[in-house]
């Protein structure tokens, strides 16, 4: 029979099949609770999209996972290693690209690349050349001369060439034009470096997530609100259109309500986890014609995240 202390140690032991694991992860920024006893398990392999409203705790989660910020409580593991005790070798296994794309502006592309080659013993020249080939950069160019899109592509090429086991992309296409964004996506999708890599892709761009992601993770107020394939999440949200008399049922009585709108006298309801039983609810409320419409991932996620906020039409 194991003791309570031994059981606690067993419960906090990292699982080998997970790229990321957090157990009761908690963090306050001043008086604000940013991460609220977050339990998150991300399996190895694939592309996992991480979304949430501003302030949901995404960037704080990354800083804790990478060992830059200690939590107030709980545990976090990156590739089975405690985030608070990552070694230099552990960090070499992690690639990271954020929206800032900050590099030494006075250095040339060739100099930065040479510096990175020396630092990473598993340097993947093929992955680097393939990614940077989507841009018209010259080795002699200084970083300060690059456009924002070129910096993003250069940063991604460097990260992929590390041969990372996990690649964290935090809003990497923020502020990029459509051409630069397309080049970034192509570099990521067709790189041989991602075949055995776990990718965490944080973005507010649902079209990117629909194209890339195998898994959709939604954080809400520091808690895990959803983890599933994007298509499965989208199927949970349905759009009902009905000619309900007068004002219709009170919001508090509508099962699974995310949003409702009255357009030209017709009621529109976005609801969560409601099947055909919702049609019966509308009939009981006096509805005549009832029909459903398909919901985009963008609309489903936005409605899900906005459901606890006061908004017009609620």
C-alpha cells in the first residue's frame, strides 16, 4: 500500500506519450487569476491549435512551459521534463517563433544562420533551405533590412532547422500580408522537419487553423474549455432559424444558448450541444418554420468564447 506522499508523486509523474502536460497549473498576475488549476495534456505528434480570447492565459502558459516563469502552484512538463528544471539540451529540443520575430538587426542572414548551425548539432540543412527558399532573401542582407514577412520566414526556417521535437508558434503570422502569410504556411506545411515534431500553433486566424490543425485546444479564463479535432468542435455548434412569435423565449430558458439575433423578424440561435431536441423546444415556444444552417469554425469559436460576455442580441 502506497503512502499519500508516494501517490502524489505518482500522480505528478510525466507521461511518456505526452509532449506537454500541466497538472493544476495556477498563476496570478497581481490579483488577477491568469491560469486556474489548468490540466492540459497534449499528445506527441500533429499540429495542435491553441486559441482563446485575449487574457485567456496562452502566453503565460508558454512562458511557464519554457521555464521563463514559475507558477504559483501546480506542475508543468515539456517533453517529460519539469519546466522549472530544463537543461540546455532540453531547450535545444524546442523551437519557438512568436509574433515579434526579433533577431539582431545588425547581423546578416549568413551570420545568424552560421551562429545557429554551431549551436544545434542536429541542424537540418534541407529543412532550412526549403523554408527560406520561399522568400527572396540574400545571405548578405542584414536582418534590419528584412520586411516583417521575411523576418517571420527566416525565424521559421531557423526553428525548423533545429530539428525540434516540439515547435511552439505564438501568433507567428500576426501583421503579415496575404503573400507573406501564404509563404509562411507553405514553409510549415511542406517541411520535412515537422514529420516527427509536435507543433503548438497559437492563432486567432481560424482559416489557418482549419487548414493546419489536427486538434483544437480552447483556453477560457485560464481553464481548458475544449480539446478535440476542429471538425468535431464545429459540429457541436448549430445555427437554428425560426419564426418565433414576438420576442421569443427568455435567454435563460434557451438550452445551450451561445448567441441569438432577431433579423427582419426572424430569430437566429447559435446553440451548443443541441440535437433535434432543440427543434422541439422551438415548436413549444410557438415557432412555425424551423431550419438549420452550417456554422463555420470561426463563428463557432467566436460564439463559444463570447458566451460569458454581455453582447448585443443576448
